């Protein structure tokens, strides 16, 4: 089941380590890390209760692995990403948490433990498998 709606709470994600005189994006590319900004996320696909794929912009895709289980992730029409220390970039695990609304209780908070950029083909395959 693919989710096209994406709810983003007014929060930013933790930034990549900045180098003097460099923007976070250039610092990330210099260090070899692939980063994305929450403002650019425009879709998500739950893969399991501890893995979610997000689309950033028109053609960048990321696999987020979560600590533990987020059982309502599969049923949610929207999720939120929250930074863990006030930056604007997500570059690695522990930079962010996924917040999943739960109509019967408080929202579930699921810590992101690993982030990996994936290809468009991997994104499409995961979306097709969910249908």
C-alpha cells in the first residue's frame, strides 16, 4: 500500500556536520554521506513496521530503518519527521525520528537508526510489492 500523503510537523531534521565555510549539503557530499532536508520530502512508503522509504524532491529516495516496531506505520495516511537536535538535514541514523499518528493513543515515536539512499528502481519495487 503506497502512501502519497505526507504530513510534516513543523520540525527540522538534524544537520550534517558542517565544515567551516561550507553548507551542510556540500559538507555531506565531501564526507560521502547522502543527506536530505525534511522540506523536500514529498512521499513515503512503509515497507514493514520498522522500515519506511521516503522520497525527497523529484528523484531522490531513502530507506529509513527504525528502532523497534512502529505497528501503525502501515496504516497511516501521513507521518512526520522530527529532528533530534535542531538542524535542517538528515544524514545518518539517530538524526531523526518518525512520528506516526495513532487515533486511539498518543502518536508513536520511532527513532531512525539507519539511513541509506536507494535507487528509483528500488523505490518502485518496494511500492509495487505493497500493492
